[in-house]
C-alpha cells in the first residue's frame, strides 16, 4: 500500500493511502495523522484524517512544501512497520429503525429513488440478499463500526462496519439527493453508515433515527459541554435497535439533561481482530453490557 501525494495550492498536501476503502488503509491514515499531531511539526495548522486518505494544511512561510512532504514520507515508513494498535472508545448508539419520521420523509422523495415502490429499508434488504427487513436491521446492528471520518457537515460521522469484505453491506445513494433529512437520521451510502448531525439535504438511504445528540454548537447538552462534536475518528460504534417507547424515554432524558451515552475505553488491535473477527466483535459488544 503506497501512498500517493499531491499538493493543493500553496498550503495543503493531500495524501491518498489507497483507492479502496479498507481497515488497513484507514488505520494507516489515522496512524500517520496521529503521528503528525504528536510530532508538532512547525508550520502545520490543520490535520484532517479521512476514510482512506488525509490532508494537511500548513503555513508555507514557516515550512516549505518539500520539507513537509519529507516529514510525511518518514511518518508513512514508520506506520508501515508498526503494529496497528489504537486507544479508543466503544460507544453504544440506540437506533429506532423504520421510525415514522424518516419513513414519512423518504416517501416524499420516492421519485428520486431507485425503487419508488418500497422504503429505503426494503430496497437495502433486497439488494443485499436478506429475506426480510428485520434480518437486514439485525445485520446492520449486529457488528460494530469504526468512525473513519467526521465531516461533510459539522459533527457527521462516517462509519465502516467491522466485518470481512464478503459481508459488507453496500447500498447506493439516491439517484438525486433529497432536500430534507431529519436530524439524527441513521443513513447509508456505498459501504458507509452515517448519522446526520443536523437537518438538511442528503442522498444516503434512511434506515432510522437516534435520540442521542451528537452535535451541539450551543454546548448545552451535558456531555457536549467541553466540545460541540461528539465523535472522533477511531471511535467504535455499536448500534442498538430500540422501540418507540424506548426512543421516547431517551428523548425525555435528553431534554432533562439526564441522558449520558454508554462509553467504554478500549485498546484495539488490528492483528488480534483479524485472528477471529466474529469473536472480537462479540467481545466489543459485551463491553457495553446493555439490555
């Protein structure tokens, strides 16, 4: 896996780790960007990790593009030889699948969809070979997900499921984007799941909604008072299917300032993960201990 470097104007370097998304490419990108941050390279002003790439913004008056490129290439070489370990968080995210709000929204935009006769869940289950929507939902929340990137709009996490490639869910985006998506919609496009942090336009398939705030520019939410964005690249998410009664109860807790996400610290090893993917994922799920 050899990185491809390119320059963006006078003050950006873009690095593509691989053309295909994989956990190896993501880990290499995250390892290098973490190393850039820890090295405190003179002149680096912004570090932006992405799914299988990253971008660095720098001040050309403090460091030249060629000097920064040399630094990044050295860090790439170090990342190649290191074991992929990550100190991270495992986070429980409750999801009300097939909820009335995303369902009503998607029905307003069926003319923009590949299959106007059903719902987004119906379509996703069918093209991925599942016998029912319930079986598809189970596959979506059975195994954990890595947050590989946060962005596009403020606070929105892109997530890649921690399963072997043969079991990856893949669903195309809408033929034409919607002009509306409910806030906190759990969406899907390509091989990525996401949570829409704000209400707005979108093209991902809509599967459900979470009551858990993930972005709060006012920082009035109890667990977002230190920083307005909840997710970080490298976080591990475990979706949990909930019903309407549970969803309403969580909303009350959020409004009263009593809701706290279930979060566990975790040391992830990519090598150990590949030795037994299914058991490793079971162990991650058991850490949360949520009924």
